């Protein structure tokens, strides 16, 4: 029941970098408006933008023992994705764990619970997306699992899935879909550049997207 | 049932500017402690302070089609005020819509739902007060209305009402009351300057406002 | 029923300073993971870190009259701790009250309700931990009490208890325990310096804390 | 600023009765899916189903003085609609006020705050839709207004508007629209009887509403 | 840090019975509108009305081990009052613990967390006021304390304090105040009987409480 | 992207019945404390207790078109499991859809959104576990999917998984695990009968479970 899966395949670095560059909103649209974690997860400081491979951690409420187990499983470029088995806002993670995670090459933390030492984490440039900031301490008594599929903030995440996170929130991309999603995200970005210029010049979306006829058919009236 | 009201009177620019200068807390007090939108609306970045005429937009949950319709109705100096017909945190608005709104002279967005591309919006200096930050995409299938009276975050807003927004939140002033409220806000500001100096010098509110007798009558005891 | 307790003993300044230097997470752990106020209290701006003696203020919902009474009771180095008698998010405190509190040497405000004028408070460097930012005005009709024991954000606070507040939240330390808690906090800090270095060098918590045997006994399996 | 509007026109009794008979879901649909109060308002006991004319009451947080003023304004068949000027869950209303309201012919209470004595209210058959059940007492110090337009649970309500409430929630119908909405509600009910029979016999909505072609066009695939 | 206080004085049975008969709303008013637990605590079935002596239980999140320890401390007529050390909605208590508590003469449970087996508890007539109904299981790994002072749903409760609970919620009365509060509650009840009759006969609170002059002075206008 | 999976294997009826008889709390424990949906899902009336095979329905916010598509996929004994793609409390389901679902042999509905016509649904004996009761109407414009894996109230559900629901909430059991979970649930029930008798006779859990030594080792002190 409590297991650690050590051997999880990851996506190629350049695909991950490409998804990180595209950002959450674009990736989410590119894969058909799926995969967004609940917006209760917020960054502890503005401006961070990361992508990496998920190392998932299922933890009991109020118990952060498995965080230590998970850190050993981190490869350079990974992101910790932590979900408690029942809702909890305790502070599972602080500057000591962040120091250890950074030493393993971890790019950040996504947690549907709380974190603490946020001034230190900010100073270290270790980005976190969490449900709460809380100094509430935890115990080390009960086991959980690492790299099992879990639901974090309403979305299924598997070990090795790609996580993209920025000021807009957090999005998960299935490992097998990552390359295809990146291709679509790039198309989308290219397409938006042209539109942005026309919109900036004062052209209306109503005209660029040819919406006027359909609006009239649906019954829109101007008075 | 789905209409666009095109011809909405606005308040004079100098009144609007005066209200913006006074800020939300002062305007709210000056008009008798009414008109404040629910404090779940928060700015996406600190420091913005705007005032303008409301262009109201009633939208279905998860559908941002009407945003494009609304942008055509913007005059320079307007503020978009958006409310979904049932509670929704989806990201109705991002950098493309902001580019278009800015091109029309729009001063900002007040929305009882979500926005995305907040890093871009911050970079553009386009201020937003929203209930959530969410990359969750929307569809374009169902109509709504523009410049009809609507309830946004618990307050009635009409097209052409004055909106004041800053770090303290968002306040609405009826079009017909705007000049009178400005006059009272200015009185209030003048009055506060003197009080601030006395308080800074160590005088107590208990004495400045002559509260001691009334406190005693009400039964306050010092032990 | 509505009283002001004027003569409240405080803890020595150097103990208070020491606790402030240790910060919320360390103090909370040092006293056995107790005393943390609910994490719904958040700072109005990042980076503030204070400690001081509590002047408690029990206030009715929507009524800030007692704030003026409380300010007279402030000694240099005190922190206002305010709790409404039923849940309320109104803006009890703004720049005028902050000016007055600062003139009395107050170090900050902890309030399980709302504050306003947050741009001014930020400019003045007057730190606040609150449940909400709201411009909603209050009346001055009903009394409360000052320096009585009260529950603020889920924790009991007495006048004269030590309050520590930083980006991680707010913690209360009983007056009688303050010196002992400081001693433990310092031990903890000393101990963490060594650990931080080892973790930064890549050593694992699993080894530093000798967890591997106990994990195996509890049934953890690697697959 | 604090006024009582005494002379509010009401809708004819038989229209009100008809709307009450149709119920909230049907009335809400019949008027184009508008007018539903937020679903945080719940009945204190199941099974009540009422309709009546709104007597609106705007109250300060934690202060129920205006309830006594409002009761004098009740006509037989009216419903009290109460909204605090900022969010509050205190118990504004209990068995004494209900006794008084019943003596005036009041049909029930809709309140975006709390009530108490719910066992007594249930025993009296006095229905209430509220945001909370709370024994928290209130004071009588600050005025409000009666029969002014107000926003209750997210919807604008005017004195004399028709309120319909049942186990599904609470809906408001503008006074001027009541007769037309009733006509549409009756059409809707007639229409539903036939459909209910066909559905009960095992016919599918897909066929009754001829949805299959449109689903295919939109891209639905069966696998 | 984890202790069980065995020898807690209780209040006389007849005082407790009297407070239970008065009910939550009356007791809360009689002691000056204090002592009400947050209204998020709701009964699992309607109609229960109990009073008894508190046996307090401080529990870790997601861990119900101490419930077994607490049950041994129950005297006939006691009520369990349980608070987790950080917010938790897990199901700490079900039919087996209720069977055991009933065998010790326990009158009910007040818990700022979750319970399960609510159909069985209802069938047994074992009343519970809880924050949630949840089947989520807990572990038995970490200790807590019994009969220490704790904050439950926002109110301080000591072992031996009197708890009153009914459909309106839960109220705590300090052991030392119980007799005096009962006396005031009885006065209040007597006083209300007369008022209820006058109100039922159609007399207005405005006249019974002589409010008209004061309303006029405060500025109420009828239009 | 929008698909209907028609051919989903179900678990044998007698296994399903056994799980339903065991109930949510027992099944949840029997499978190792996993699979419980978030406790925000509550039954619309007390006393219902069902088990059946999941037909999953992924729906857009505010759009119930797919409900009609899903009903065609129902086999006798199935349970509809509905999740919106972003948080929504609208009323997706009412008496007409329930009539149709009942005609197909559907045993109930689990929905992380709202339902309406709850008086009718109660009268028909059609049980629903929902996040909200809301009459808010929906549109029929945008497609979703049927019998795809989805996350409902925080848990992954696949078409054909077993759903167990009662007054304690809702639990999902993987199709492949159902028989084994039933076996463990029966063991658990047998084991509890004996314990219940001993507890009812006044024996303590401390003794039945031999907890005293371990409590002492962990440091529990009686004072």
C-alpha cells in the first residue's frame, strides 16, 4: 500500500523547456483545455515560470515523512507534486527540505497543502505553488507513496508527467502527449503574434474572428 | 434577452479623475458607506489606482464570447465590469483581449470571475480586479448582454456608473451622484489632513473626537 | 462586561527581540507546535517580521470604536491583536489609526477581520496581518474590551503575551513561557545550521536523520 | 440615508399564488434563467413552498434593530427579505420576531445572514431561507432601511417584487413582469407533463428533443 | 506535552439540566452574548437538545487515537468536545466509539472535524455537532491531550465547563458561572413568555420596547 | 476530444450488492482508506444507501447537454457520476432527467455540481449526492464525454467502477478490486460485531485493542 516507484520515465529536456516557455495558459489551450490544477494553488512569489517532470508524493494529513523519501527520487529537472490524502493546510515543506531538493536539482514544488519559511524559499529562488502558507508543523509517523498516480488539486498526475507552472497556475501534460502538445502550443503562439498586432492597431476581435454574423443569428440585438 | 446598449451617458472626466484621486476608502465613506464590491475581488498586482465609466458585461459561466462584443462599446477612459450569471472562476480575459481593450482606451477590468496571462497584463500595466487567477479556458457559444444593469460582487452596477478601484478594492458611484460624492470626498480629505497631523503628534482619537464622556455613559470601565 | 485592563505586564525587550529574530516557524516548533494563529491571516505586504507584546481588543462586528480606546493602552513595542465577536471582514483600521498607533510606538496589527488604506500603511511601513483587505466602513456605537483574554484566528491570546509575525503567519507565546521558548528556539537554530550545510552538500535527510530502518519496519517498499 | 418606504405596490394575490404553485425552478426558467438568489440560502426545514411580496430590509452587520421597524410595514402575504450591508452570519431573527411577523400575516423570511430558535420556527411552521443558523445575538444601535432596492444573495430585490421560495432555493420576479412570467410558467408546466410521460415510458431526450443530428455536427463520436 | 487530566470538577446536575432546558440561544444571551461556538458546527440530525460537562480532547489532524483515551475519562452526563490541532474534516468518530461512549453515559459529541456512520449514530440517538460528515479514516500514531483547555470552533473550552447544544448550535458556559447564568436564563424565559403573548396578539415590538422616539432621534424617516 | 464510450464492463451484481450493504465507511476502510470522494458531496435526503456501476459524464460549466447523451448509455443498476470541467454549482439535473434515468434503471446520481427539483426527486425516491442544490438553469451548446476517466470531487472514477453512496458520502472502488474489497469488508463487519458487543458492555477500546503499553511508551501522562 505504501510504495516508492523508482524507475519513472521522463520526457526529453527540450520538450519540457519548450512547454515551460509557452506557459500555462498556452499549454492548457493547446491540449484542448484540460489538465489545469485548481486555481487555489498560488505561487508564493510572482514571476516564477518552470517546467519539469513530476515526482508525485501522496502524504497523510499533518505528516511530512514521505517528503524525505521523495527527495531521494528526484532527478535534476524534476518538480515535486504533493497531495495529502485528505484536505490539509499544514506546512509540509520549508527551507531545509528546499535546500535538500535544490541540491538534487529540483526545479520547484507543487503542493495542495501548506508551506513555510517562504521568505527563505523566496530568497533561494525555490518556487512553490501551494494552497496555503502555514507554519503549522507536521509529524513523521505514517507512510505514503512516491511516484504513484494521484489527484492533486483536482487533476490526475502520474510520476513522469510534465508539469508547467507560472503566475497563471499549474498545468499537467501526460508524458505521452508532451511532444504533440508542444507542437500545438508553438502553432498557437505563432498565430497569436499576428493577432496581437492587429488588435493593438485597433482592429476588433469581432472582425478578426468574423463573429458578427453568428452573433446576429444567435439573436444579439443592439439598442 | 441578450442586448447591447450602445448609447450610455458618462460622467465628466474631471469628476472621474477627482474620484480616482480620492481612492476607494474615501469615496466609499463620502457616499455614506455604500457601493463597495465584495472584497473577494483583488488586484492582480499592487499599486494600481484607477477610475472610469463602467461598461457592464453579463456573461454565461465558462463562456467569454461577449467580451469581444463589449470591447467595441468601450470609449477612452472606460472600465470593463464583468459578472457571470452563476459563480465561475474561469479565465475570461487574457493578454489578447487586454491588447484590444487598451487599443480602445480602456483603463482596466473588474471581473467577478478569473483572468489569465497575469504576467503579461502586469507587464502591459493593464490593471485587473478579479475573484481568481485561472488559466481555465472558455468557449464562445452563448450570448450575454452589454451595458445592462447587473450585480457584480454583490453590488448593482449600471453602464455609465463610475468605478473607482485601488489596493483597497472596488467601489461604484451612481452616475447622478458622482459630482456630489466628489465634493464630499474632498471635504473629507481636507478634514483628515488636520487630524492626521494631530494624531502623528501623539494626540489621541479619544480626545480629538471627544469620545470619553460617551464611552463612560455606555458603561466602559477601566480596571 | 466591557472593560479595559490597563496594567498588563510585558516580557523583557531582549526576549521579544530574540523571538522576533527566530521567526514564526522556529518559535512555533520550539514551543511544541502550538500557538499558531489560523493561516487565513496574511500580511498586507511581504517581508515584515515583528515581535511585540499583545494589546488585545475584542470588537463587535462592523464597529471599530474600541480601536481608539485600545490605542491609548499601547506602550512602545506593543502589537494590537483584534478579534471581532462574530466573523466580520469589514475594514476596522486605516491610515489615521495607523498614524496614531505609530505615534504610540506600536509595531503592527494582527486582526481577524479587514483593514483598508493598505497602500498608505505599506508606505508608512506599518505591518498588518489580516483576514481581508476591505474598505467597508464601520460604526462607533457599541463597546468591547481591551486586554481581556480572547480567541483570535483560533488561538487564545492574553494581553502581554508575545506575538511573533512574519511572512509565514502569526504565533503567540505565553508571557510566562517566552524566555524558555527563546532558549529552545536558539538551540533549534544552531542545530539547523549544521543540517542545512549537509543537505546543501547533497546528503539526504533519510541518512542524516537515520530514517531508513524505521521506514522499512513500517513497511515501505521500493518497486 | 435611513428611510422606510411605506407605500409599496404589490402584485395581485392570484398571480402570486400561481407563481408559488409553479415553484422556483419553473419560474426561474420561465423568466429566462434570471432572478435566482445564490444557493447559499437554504431552508431551515424541508418541504416549505411559499410566494409573496417582498418587504426588503437593509441591516448593519450584527444589528437587528430594523427588523422591528420592518415588521410594522408587513401586509398579509408579504415575505421579509433581509440583507446585511457587509457579510454577516449572526442570528438576526428568532421566535419572538417570528411570532410578531406571523401576527402580521407574514409568509416567511429570506435572509442573507443567520437565524436562531430554528426548532421553534419549525414548530410554528414559519419558513426561513438563510445563509446560516446561528444563535449569535445582535445589538440595536444602528439604523438601516426598509423597502429600498437592495442586493440579497447576489440579486437585486425591490419592495413589492414577488419572491418564490421552495426546497430548490429563492427566486425574485419583478413586480411588472409577474403576470407574464406566470403565463410562461404555466405553458412550461403543461409542456413538461407530456414530456414527463414520454420519458417515463423510456423514450430518450435525444429523440424527443431531436438532438442526434446536432450532436453529430458538433463532433460527438461513439467509440 | 501530552497529558490526561483525570480529576476535573463538574457542575451540579440540576444546573446543567436547567441550562439544557433553556437552550443555546437563551443561554448565550443570558451570559452576555458570549460563548457561542462557530456556526460551522451543525447537528447530524435535527431535534437533539443536550447539556453536560465537557471532556475536552485535543487531537492531531487525521489521527483519532486519543478518542479511546478520552472515553475512559467520561463520567455519566459528560459531553466529548474535540478539536484538531490544525483544520481537518476527517471522520474521527463512528458507531463503535459511540457505542463505547454511550456505555459510559456520554450525552453526545461536539467536534470541529468530521464524523461517520451517521445513520447508525442517528439510530442510536447519539447526537453529534460536527463541522463535516466524512467517512475518511484516521490513524492511531500520535498523541494528544484530554481535559486541557482548548479552542474548539473559535471558543475556549475547559474540561468541566458546561456545554449546551441544540438545533441552534453549541454554547459553552464556564463552570464557575453556570449557576448565575442559569438564573439569568430563567429570568429571560419568564420575561419572554409575556412578550410572546403580546406579539402574538399583534402588538408591535416598536411599542412594547418603546423604540419610536429613539428611532426618530437617530434619524429614521418614513417616506 | 468529445467521445462516448459505449461498451464498458461492469462488476457482477452480487458483488455490487454486497458493497452497498457494507456501506461507505466500511468499504473505504476495507480498501485501505482510499477512494472517498470529497465530503462536500451531500445527499439531498437522508437514508438512501446505494451501490452501482459508474457511468461517468464530463460536462462543461453551465451546460447539461451531455446528460441526455449519458442517459442512453445507462444499464439497469448504473449510477451517473458527473463532474464539470471547472467548478460550477448550477442545477444540471431535475425531475425530467430523473424520470428518464429511472426509466433506464438508474440507481442514483453523484454530481460535483448542483441539482434542482429536489422535492420531486425525493418524492420519486431518486437519490442524489451533490455539491449544491440550485435551480440555476443550464444551456445545451457544448459537448463533453461519457465513460471517460474523470476526477469527481477529488477522486478518479472510470466508467464501470463501483460507486457506493450513503449518508456518510460517496466511495469509488476500482472494477478489478471490487470482489477483493467485498471480502475484506465482510471480514471487517464480522470483526466489528464482536467488538461492538464488548464496547456496549462497558469494556474500553484501550483494553480491547491493548493500547495502554504503547500509549505509555509514546509518553502519555495522567495527571
